[in-house]
């Protein structure tokens, strides 16, 4: 009789352990909201990084010798050397 009670108590304790982790564990029901919020943050961060990558690719493509725009080169060189005309519109590049 005591063996049956002991086995029953152990099984109930094990079920309690499993239920606790199903609700409060790292991937449990309660942490689902945190995982969804983290995913949204990572998707936003990924989109921002994609924009930065595209910007870098576009700026890098301007440096290719066969596509180098002489007007842009002249404007940038005059701006860096301080030889800008008063009518020039200068945009600071970071």
C-alpha cells in the first residue's frame, strides 16, 4: 500500500513539475508574449539593417570607375577643399 502511495505522490510531483515548466518555462505559455515582442524588435532591426546595406551598396557603386559621375566628384572635391561657390548647395555626408 505504501508503494502505491509513494508512486502516486512521485507521479503527481512530476506532473506538477511539468505543468510548472509548461506555464513558466523558457518556451512556456507565459513567455510567449516576450518571444513575440522580441521577434517584432528583431524584424524591425533587420529592416533597418537592410536599408543601411542598400545605402552602402548604392554609395559603393558610385565609386566604380566606369560609372563615376564627374559632377558628383567635382562637387564633393570642391566641398572638401573649401572651394565651393556661393551658389552651390552642399549636403553634409556622414
